[in-house]
C-alpha cells in the first residue's frame, strides 16, 4: 500500500471516529442529570451562598 493510500485510509478512519464521538456526545448532552447530581449541585450552591453572606 502506498503512503498516500495509507493517509487517505487514516483520514477516513479519523472522520468516522469523529462522527461517532459527536453522536455519542450529542446523545449524552440531551440526557437529564441524575437526581444525585442535582442534589449535590444544590448543596454546593447553598454552601457558596452561605460563604458569600459571611463576607
């Protein structure tokens, strides 16, 4: 196989991987956060607000 053919094949594989990663990321972004994470964020925001009010 010539170097140019290998490069074309590598570019094609990279494009397929890129496309699949974008699809997976898109699906993941559309999912709701689990309640556990929402609760943790609420606790962290409350702590941050408490710290700000002390200043």
